[in-house]
């Protein structure tokens, strides 16, 4: 998973992730941002998972949901859970490309640490 952190023209931190991990961009920019309390809560959850205190945890964000377990995390866009009509025009396909992203728990913990250092 390749990523970089930059500052936008307005002085806000931006996380940029490679294709396939776009939801991480939204998670870091929109769901966590510079909120130290949210970052601290995520560190606590990760520590609890690593120590075996909990087996899994779900975080409901504004527009997406993160599911964490002892091995990996998965972010799902809430739009993916929208109801699909019973009847759709012929040839219509429903795609979930860009609606689900995931990575290993250790990888995510590393990115979270880097984000925290970046935003200072």
C-alpha cells in the first residue's frame, strides 16, 4: 500500500493512497482528520486487538464503516449497503469497485503512526 501525506493550499493535511485503497484517503482526511482523540481511540483499539483483549471492533464513521480484527481492517463505503432495486434496466451492473478497501492490522497501525507524526 503506497501513500503520501501532503498539505493542501488551505493548510489542511491530506492523505493520498494508491488505487484500490482510496477509502483510506477518505478515512484519514474526513473521518480522523486532525482529531487527536479519534487517533488516540484508534491506537487503543489496535492495542486491544493485538493484546487479545478484544477479537474485533467496528467503527461507524460519517460515510463509511471500519471493521477491525486481530489480523486486518476493512473499510466499506456506506453507499455499498444501499438497497438495490429489484428491477433494473437490462445490462445494468452493480460494481463495488472503490467501495471496499482493506489491509493488515500492522500496516494500518504503521500508517496511523505516520499520520499522527505528520499532523504533529
